C-alpha cells in the first residue's frame, strides 16, 4: 500500500504532520509513504507547482494525501505556474471527478455553529461536487475586444457524460444514506445547468428508490443556513460545490473540520484511487503559528483509509478519536479553544 504525501504550502505541512502522527499510531502493516513538493513550495524549488516527479509519485500510489496549496507571493505569476494549478492538475491528471465533502454535526459543537444550535444539530449531509469540468476547466482569458476594452472570459460547459458519471456517484451515495438526493443548479438561467438537470433526471430512472429533487443554487445557499437538516446528499457542479461546501463548514462550526475525498473510476488492489484533502486552503493568515486545526486533515486521512485502502475499521477508529477529542473539549482557535495544531494531533492520537 502506497500513499503519496503532498504537504504543500502555508498550514499544509503543519496539518500533514498531525495526520502522519495519527497514521503512525495505526501502525498499518505494508504501508509505504512517499513525499513530494507541490504548490508554491514546488514552484520556488523546481519552477513548477506540479513537478513531473510529484505527478509520477501520485500515479504510482494507491492514494494521495494532500495538505493545501496557495502562496500569496505567487498570485501575480502566469496562471499555469500558480500553486492552485497543482491541485487542479492532479484532479485532472488522475481523473478524480467525484469530490465527496461530508458535513456532519459533531456532538458538543452545536453552540459553535454559525447557526442556532437546534438548527445546527440536524446537519448530516454529503456534498457530491463534480471536479473535472464546469467553468474551472473551460477556455479562459483576459482578452482585448476590438474596441480596446479588456474582457475576462471563462467558458462554462458540461458534457452529458460528465454529468452522468457524477450523477451515478451521487445516486449510489444516496442509496447508502437516507435515499434523498438534491441536485443543485442554475437551470433558470444557464444552459449548462439545464443540461445538467435533464441528465440527472435521465439517470434517476435507474434509481427508483432515491427521491430526487432540484434546487436553484441561490435558494440552496439560503436553505443551507435556514434548514440544513433537509439535505441528505447534494450533487452539484464544480463551482457551486466549491462555494456551498465552504458555507456548510461554518454550519458545522469551522472550516477546519471538513474533509474531502476526490475519486475517479480507477481501482487499485485495495480500493479506489483517490486524493484526500481538507476543503480549506493554505490559510496564509495563520501559517507558521501552530494555530491551524488539523482535524479536517486527519478526517481526510480517515476517508483515505476507507476509500483507497479498504480499511473501514481503521477509518472509523480515526473518526471516533476526532469526535471523542471534540467531545472532551479539545478545540483549536477556530472553534474558540486554545489548543494548538500539535496538541490537537496528540489528543486525537492518544484517543486511538
Ligand atoms: P483558506 O481556506 O485558506 O482560509 C480561509 C480562512 O479560514 C482563513 O482565515 C484561515 O485562517 C481559516 N482556516 C482555514 N483552514 C483552517 C484550519 N485548518 N484551521 C483554522 N483556520 C483555518 O482560504 P483563502 O484564504 O481564501 O485561501 C488561501 C489560499 O489557499 C489561496 O491561495 C487559495 O487559492 C488556496 N486554497 C487552496 C485549497 C486547496 O489546496 N485545495 C483550497 C482552498 C483555498
Ligand atoms: C478547493 C479549492 C480549490 C477549488 C482551489 C484552490 C483551486 O478552493 O479545493 O475547494 O476551487 O477547487
Ligand atoms: Mn474551495
């Protein structure tokens, strides 16, 4: 079993260290870890955010554990050299089109949600975000119009097969949960969304046991804070899923708690090839201060154990240890607590 560990930028290395601490306690036999540079760190060392050696390591592994990328000193670089291109490039190169972003309320955190406790208590949802298409990967440019004005241009599109494959992932996820799927789009304005909706409805014929509904994204953003308990599985495009998942994180209490799995169709000997990362970024505002909450990273490791290594029992152990640490009052500054990154990692490790 081989895991590629890419710590990346900002708080990436700090939270990666805690996930590796937890992994160490599990003492999984036959596990091999590889490490490589990614993001701004890789750009500064090798001149590219996703060096060929890094990509090769990921391609030769069963799973990728990913910290975060993003470095303000790189924001003026040509787009293809910016740190964010590394994660976009990996998602594309490994055809990781299905991004699972669970948001569940932890016992004891109800008062720390941005929502009222009685509303927050009901949160148990899974955002299934398409990750290989949409406006993210269309042609883009800042171009000059014939009359000399500059125009920003990003082409949004979804092909029907791209929608179909993510819809299948979402319907299957719903079958394993409360059998309720809400597809979020902007079909009242966008043709891309109209096709999305049409295809999701076509696919639904194969899942008569799942109750399908549709919601416009503006309403979905509102409903997510009004009554998040109404959602079970939410399936949506790349851009809407990005935004709604950050929003969902504050409903649960902090962006430092939300993990993700990015999966494709490639099977390895042990499970599905995947990349696992917190939904948050490199948090340059707190990097290097030992303040970052590593729980999202540790919970991403749990998803890795489950989906890519087939180690369900170990995954559940890690998740239980995080839940126990939170119940015991182990909280970072993001949750109004005083525990630092390493102390939180230690607390989770000691509860395993
Ligand atoms: P961010 O998620 O990095 O940070 C947003 C806010 O949340 C900040 O105030 C930060 O301190 C806080 N925060 C984030 N993670 C935290 C944690 N684990 N513990 C405590 N607080 C935490 O988003 P941003 O500031 O918009 O972006 C910073 C950089 O990260 C940008 O370069 C962006 O492109 C990049 N980014 C990368 C990824 C990724 O690697 N997948 C995801 C999102 C953003
Ligand atoms: C995320 C991030 C990325 C995205 C950026 C860094 C490219 O925000 O993983 O949520 O937009 O997908
Ligand atoms: Mn995001």
